[in-house]
C-alpha cells in the first residue's frame, strides 16, 4: 500500500522491483523532464538532462536544484520502465521520448 504523498516508481534495471517516493517531487521532475526531452534522435545525455531540467523546477520544491540529479535519474528509470522514454544505443547514452 502506498502512503499518502508517495508514488510507486519502477526501475528499468530491476524489473518487478518498485519503490515509493515523494509524489510532489516526482511530478515536478516528471513535468520538467518531459518538457526538455526531445521526441527525435539524438536525444539528450544524462548530463544534458540534469542541466536542462533545473531550468524548469520550482525553487520551493527543489531549492538551489538540490537533489535534482537523483530525481532526474529516478524519473528517467521509471518512465523508461513504463515505455514513455527510450534509451538510445549511443555513446554516451542518450534518451528521448516515445512518440505515441
């Protein structure tokens, strides 16, 4: 059972394993993440994602961008597990949104 204020997230790297995280921070990061992530190749690297999402985060929820890198990775892994984001086979790795 998920407690109030929490959301269950998946991790593409450990199928079937879920975690409960702060829903407010998750949805704030998810919104920023989907705003910056392109639908077309070449996508964005992890470093580019972490830089770009900070521009769209609330200072109230992520003061001075603290912990935003961890949250960006959490959202990326969850959305990748759900099929919303694709990991491209490039070096360095890049991600892009799935076109529905």
